[in-house]
C-alpha cells in the first residue's frame, strides 16, 4: 500500500540550527527537506495521529562547540495522538516519548535553566495547548482548550493549568523564551516565564484587550513589544507591555496619560495601528534584528513594515493565501507556507524565491460551480499521474508513486487574486489512456448575464517526459452557448468526443495545417462530425477498448455510434435517471453506467445483445473500469444526506458478470473523492519473480482532502511499501568548500530552451500587458515615462574635437 498527498501546510515548519534542513509536518510524519535542493532527505515516522508541531531546540548558549553541534540535530514533535517525541532528525531515529494523553494542537519549548546543586542546568519544559476530549463538543460554552506545562526530562506534568479556552489556541513564544502568548478572541494573554531557576509558581500573566477578534501575534526579539493582527486586516503594536507587572519593581498601575491607543488599565505604554490587509492577518513575524515586521494574509503578498517609520514594501504574486512565515537561525533564508500546499524558500533580505516544495494541491474552499459537488479529476493510467484543477486557473500533474509534483500548466492566461470573486474555473480535465493527449474545459462566468464563455483546449505531451504538455488548439464555444458535460479520447487514435447539455456531441480529430510563408506545420484539432439523439442533453460519453464503438448518454438513454461514420448503431433501454458516467469494462462486452440523482443507480449493460446485465441502487461518488480486465470499482457513500467532506464511504470491486462484490474497503472522506485504476510496477512487487501475471494493475483512491492511497485490489494481502522506498530521497548535500564557502557558487549559464510552436499569432499590441499586475508593485509614472522615452532615442557616438 502506497500513501501520499499529505498536507505540507497544516502546521508551521522549522529550520535546523544551521539552516540546511527544513522540517515539515506531513500527516502522521515529519518530512525533512534539504533547503539547497528542496528534495526529501528523510522522514520521522512514529506518531499515530497528525503531527501538529515541530520544535528544533537550540543548544544552550553556554554549551561548547562540540556539544552544540551534537545537540543541533535534535527536535521535539507533538501530535493529535497525545504523544511528544524527541528525535535525532539527522539520523531519523526516535530517542524518547512523553505521553500526554490528550490531542496536542500546539507546542513551544523555550530555553529554560534550573538551579541544581548550585549550578544552572538547561532543562527542557514544553508548554502545550491540548484539547480536553472529556468535555462535550456539542456544548457551546465548554472550555475544551487547556494550556499545560510538561517537564520533558521527567516526562510528567508540572504546575497548574495556565489557561482554559473554548478551543485549543496556538502558543507563540519570544525568541528568548521569556514570554509566551496566545490570541484568544479579543484579548492577548501574555505570560512571563522565569528562564533562570524556573518554577511554575513564579509565572506571571497579563491581558491586553482589543475591539476585534485577534487572529495572530508575535513578540519582538529584544524589546517588550508585541504585535497582533485581527480579522479586519489591522495590525496593532503594543510597546512596553508588562512594565508594571513583569518588572522587578512592579508599579501598581499605569495612568492613562500619554498612553496612546491603550485601552483601560492594560499594561502597555503605547499602541500603534497599521492597516494594509483587506482581510484577516494570517501571520506576523519580527526580523531577527527587530527592525522589520513581516505580515501576510489572504492577498498572497508578504508586507514588510519598517518598525520605526511604518513604511512598507512588498513581496507580491505568491499566488495563494499565506499561512505561516518562518526564518532560519542565521536569517539568511526564510520560508512561507501557502494555502495551496506549497512552501517557498526565500533568500533574505530581498525575499527572492530560491526553490519551492510543492505538495498536491488542496481542495478549493468554495463549492463547485459546475452544478454538482463532484470534482473533475483526470488520471493518466500509463504514467500514474493525477490531474487536479487549481483555483489559480492551473492544472497540476502530480506523480502518485513518487508523491511529487510533475508539472503545473497555466490553463487560463489571467492574473489570479485570491481576494477576488470567482469569475472563472476549470470544469473538466481528461487525459488519454497513454497520457499523450490532454483536454481541458474552462468556463468564464457571465457578469450581469453577459460575457460568459466556454473554452475547449487540447494539449499535446511535450517530448517523452510525463506531465509536460503544450497547448495545441483553442476552441471557443465548442457547443454554442451550452456547457461541456464530458470528454473522452479514443484509444490509440488521435480522436476525441465532447458531449454537451445543449443536445449534441462532437467528434474531434487531429489534423495538420501548414503555413506556407513560414513553412511550419501545426498539428491542430478540428471537428469531424456532430451527432444528436432526439435533441436530448448529452450527459456522458465513452469509447470501447478497441475504439470501434462510441457510447453517448442522452439523459437516461444510452446510444451506440460508429465514430468513423457518425452512424447510430444501437440504443439501450432507458435508466431510472440521467446517466452521469459511462465506461466500457476493459475489452469485454459490458458497459457500466452511473446515475447521480434522487434515484442513484449503478448498472452493467451487455452491449452485444443491448440488455441489462444487473443493477444496484447505490449512492456512488465515482466509478472506474479496468482497461484490461473484467473488473470495475465504485466509490459509494454511506448516506446521501451529508454534504461534508468528512463523510465516510466504501470502495466496492465488482466483476462485470456478477452483481456480488469481489472485495470491499472502508474509506474516509469519500465526499469529493475519486478512484481510478493505474498501471502497476512489477519492480515494486515482492513476489514479482513468482508471479505469472506481469500486467500488474493497481487501484488509487483520492479522498476529499486530496490524500490518496494506492493498493493492489486483486491480492488478499496488501502490498506494503514504506514511504522511503517510494520517494526519491536525496542524500544530504556536502558543505561548500574553498571558493564557494567564501563567495558562494558561481552562476551557471543555461542555454535557451526551445519553445514549441503554438498555432496562434501573437498580438502586435504588446504594451497592453505592461500594466497587468497589482498596482502597489508598479513603479511610478515618472520613472516609466523617462525609461520609455530613453528607449526611443538613438545614441550616437560623439567625435572627439
């Protein structure tokens, strides 16, 4: 069994002490990536629940160089399984476990010393945010969130609860470990931690209030300054917090005079408010020298604020809402986590993107706009890829076996702004069986019932590398003003069919069109024929394994056609409701149909005598057929009433001749999921030498969160393959020596890549795209005009007099 598709952005990552490794929480494990290559180095597997926190504990300041180098390779992790684990992440070995017993949602481990026998000894204490599962979740006012302290050396809880909240909150620690804080509703709770001679009863606490709900906070590295962001996009900075209560000579209270922006008797000197973000602030982070403040949110822009003046600059066009920002101990490299499951490695201080760690794209939060809640996945059977439409008008090709991104194609040439309303989306993605061809359908929604358009695009594979495609043909309004309901490719032929709810289907073929002036031949697609049946909406289409028969569903009637002559050869009896999925079962005479409605149905038809073989009433989310065998699989929902992606389901494997399932598997998050058969790899089978059947076939299940599992449906014993066997794990790179260690690597000159010809003529008015971008990143017009006028002037050499 192969698993993958975990989220890389469920929790903040952490850098190693030397900044050469990045530890990322990925499901039940922690993946260790190299910052130089962005490749996977190792994985820490030991948790039985999702990992929610990873903390690389810095070595004590008083430690020797040898001891510091040894301690720099250790970290603590926490998870929803209620366990804290101490790791040697360089050797990928577990050192010890501490049982908490409750799900841990957040953890910090400040550098704390204890006095033992007259000497200060560094003792790790974990401040954790747990969820008290004994209290009912249905009760609105139940305090399920708790902050606790654990002595990691003795493995037990110490002191009393620091706080109780409605839900577990994220804990933020200052770089010195002296202060801890949480943002809870409209208040900031700050604790002063005695880092020397630590005792739980010496911890002191203050509260700072605000008028709006707070979303994030950060501490200044050297001053008593705390920043917080709220749901409206405002950033508030309180200076001199805790001077009354945390100081050695505590004053009774502060007077209201000279405390601008501070509410009531809050323990702070001043409060400054900044506002640029249009929505809630997702993260705040001070630079290591405390001169700058980084903020990010839904806009996909990192805003850099100068703390003294309030001036700002930007790192725009990251393409997705931002979640976390983490800097390395040496401040030469940072990373930002985006909501599209991508982590960018930034070179500081210019924040240039060095590399990116891309996981599978996460589901779009907004509901589907195509009229149903099923997602249009595309699967490449031969190359074992899945094609996933993304919210920024792209299609991601993801390698299922290696759990890495193969490529990402820009389907719609349009600037994407996460804060904008949805005006365009990709409704369909379909790939041929061998992966040579791909087709996409994108829909531009009408504005005030005007301007809507449907675009059909054909893509050809660029070279032999799987996942690389170039645009071949663009067809606007392929079915007039009607939408496209299905796309299917003919096996081993350059032919495709598109069905439409407008009442017809079209057969497309690949052709060559020459351009005599440039002597270039373009391979484009054109419509060969158009068919319809009693003007009924065409809801689905499929080719037989040999391509000789085309099946098209006209609502509840299944029609059979000769694709070469566009002739109707047969009609199968009506189903109970409109057919939404058609597929031939391998090379057999059976055809499987799927109906989604108030009367769901899975039916197997015998094409040779145009009769029903058998039928079931099943709430099916998706179905797929084997291209070689007699099997097909159905992803069934346990109930039709729930709409949550957490809804469980079952995968049923059938032989087409029998209504009795051959095998079944229970799965989670079935709503919004999909299944498909993919070509197996004999080298992965431990019994490959003893197996006579060399045509190994695997079944892949992608759930509603885009996590997936691949397994062999024909075997009673599951094929168990470790993650490290499947992923391309890069050995840790050697440290630079000589010239490179002082001045860095020399730039490598790359040859220009050959760009495939695309059958369209570029626009002569290139200046129209000069200003297509965010207004806050464009230079002023004074600079643009001078540069533009200078480019028009011809420079002539001046003769020496």
